[in-house]
């Protein structure tokens, strides 16, 4: 059985091309920074984003950098696949 490796982000001229999974991980990190509860970020995508300067690792996990936020702000919108957005039920009011 052949192993499946994610396609790494690549540079085309002056631009960076992210895979759909890397772009979705970047969006998840932006939602996390905004205070939303997000699911797990895949390590392979987070590492690729870190190598490009779009994410950073700290003691509390992965976080988006200013460069990552800028990339999202200047990228063409992509539809989020339904199966990658994890909704957690909110806690009942106490």
C-alpha cells in the first residue's frame, strides 16, 4: 500500500500556491485567533505553513502570523468543505 503525502505549498513566480488542506488549516487558525472553537489542525499542513511564515508554534499550539492573516485577506475566497468544519455544541446556559 503506497503512502499518501500531502502536496506541499509551492511558489509560482512571486505568489505562493497552497493546497486546499493548507488553506483550510490557515482559515482554521484565523478562526482560532478570533476566539472561535476549531477542530484539530493537521500537523503536516501546520508545518508547511510555518515553513512559509504563515503560522507559528508556541506552547499553546499553532497560531496564525500576520503574514498568514495578510495572505487570507488578499486571497481569492474558497468554499470551505463541509466535512472540515467541526461545530461543537455550545454549553447550556447556567
